[in-house]
C-alpha cells in the first residue's frame, strides 16, 4: 500500500485545483478542493463545516478565521481565511440562491447532510485520473500539499507541526513528503 503524497508540482496543483472550475464545472467541488488546500483541515473536519463557520450572518461578512474542535484530536483550531479562500467562498456564496447558518458548506445529495468522505474521495480521484495526476493523491493530499508548499515557501517547521496538531516533529517531517531533490536544493543554494 502506498502513502498518500502531497502535490509538489505547482503546475499539477493548478490543474487539479481548476478541474472542477473549467474542465467539468462544479463550484461545490472546486470550493471543496480549494478550501482543503488553503486550510490544511482533515477531510472529516472540512466536510462538517457549516456556513456559520465561515460567514458571520449578524454582520453580513466573512469571518477572519475558521474556529473548530478537530474531530480526530479534540483540540481547538483556528485557521485564518486567506485572500484566495475568501474570494472563492464569496463567489460560492453569490452562486447560491440562499444559505442558512446551519447548512453545510459542502452538502451531499441530501441537503441536510454533508458530502460523504467516500464521495469526496471519489471526486478528488476522478479529477486526478482525468488530469493524469499521480495515482497516490487522495483527500489527505490536500492537507499534505498545504504543508509541503508552506515549508517550501520558508514556513517554520515547528509552526507547521502546531498547525497540524502533531505530537512530534518526526510525524510532521514524514507528512511533508520531502524527497532527495528537496534536500539537494538546500545544499546547492548554500555556497559558503
């Protein structure tokens, strides 16, 4: 059995991100992938997000943070909504006839239930298959991709460990999917 991998190549990431935007338009699926990439949430937490988690109905504006208790760890988490995610959520909200605070952000066939984990997996695998992305991509790849690109942009690994709520740095290191070429890049960039 292979380990789920992050999407390391930015061109491949753009292809996956935009599959449900341009090739097979489905705004819910596009927003699901976009939200997963920008929040590093586990799919179980992502699917249970409700509109009230991202939108303040009393002030008629998007929240600055998504605050939740992670299902797996039971730990509180606060995730800043970045500009890209804010834009995507705004577009999604405007596309819907109406939303209520307790409605799921990513509804399943039954509007009173969120999209199932298996359906989320299928839609991500479908996009990967159709765009000829590597086979070891899954829902968890969205979470890992966030960390890999944050690390590549210079994020402090200790902060990534905190974002992921990992108990040790060795877990985070393995999670990032770093490979020899990542290490080579560091060695080649330091010329003392």
